[in-house]
C-alpha cells in the first residue's frame, strides 16, 4: 500500500473522496483522466498499477497531436476507487474544487519499459484517448517528478483539440462548471436553513 501520502493530505470526515481500501489489482488495468478545477484547472492522468493509481497532473491536459508534448507532474499514488470519483472537494480541503471523470477505459503496457526506469509505452482504450502513448521522465534525475505525455503517431493521432471538442464527463455527461455550480447552490441553501 503506497497511498499513505494521499491519505495524509485529506480529512475523510470532510471530503467525499474515497479513503481507499482495495489493494488487489484486477486483470484489466484501468486508466482515468479527471478534469480538476482546484486553484488551477488541470487534468489528472492515472494508470492502475500494482493495486494503486499511478498519478500525474497535466496542467495543459493531454493532446492527440504527437508534436505537442505535455508536461505531466507525478503526484502521490491514489487508491483504485478514485478512478470513478466525481464530485466537489470542500473549501479548505486538499485539492478543493470540482472533479469530473473526463475519460476512462483500460490500458496495456506495450513494451518492457516501466515507471521506475522513467519510460513507459502503452496503449489506451478510452472513449476519448486511444492508441499508443508514451510517458517519459525529463532529465537524468530519477527523483524528478517532471514527465512528458506524448501521443505516438497512429490512426488515433490528430491535430483536433480533444479538450475543447469533448469537455464533459464520460461518467455523467456533466460539465465541470455545472458540477461546481451545484455545490455552490447546495452551500447557499444550507446557509439559509
Ligand atoms: Mn488534481
């Protein structure tokens, strides 16, 4: 279990995010991309591996264009259950803001590369992200958190802006803006009681 850092940052009595109990990895590995408006809008890219979700925050979001390499900052492993989390993290809590499941599906390692070695080639089978991708750590420092997410040239590569074409949740269809508005309305109605 390597989700200690994840738990330490959160008060589960206050945030609706999962505490994470499952440790066994299923046969089919899941991936998820969560669109998260915390202090800044970003996309959290997570790959299920060895019972946790390996996680990177991508400030600009993934691109289908192989020439647009996107910075992906590795963050703490998240529990498997996080892959379906969509909701509002309360003000004052870690990562406060709204989260939607922007894309999800399964993934497969393509070659012998692995995360420890700083390079992994894989295939995604999501609704929005498909085909071959590479994650590669920047520079020679093995402790560096900075990686690049790159779309490989294949039939799924495109110069279209997938973030703009398909902005909403694949789980509920909701937009991040509508979800955030819902939480503000709930807060207001609680105050009036
Ligand atoms: Mn985030």
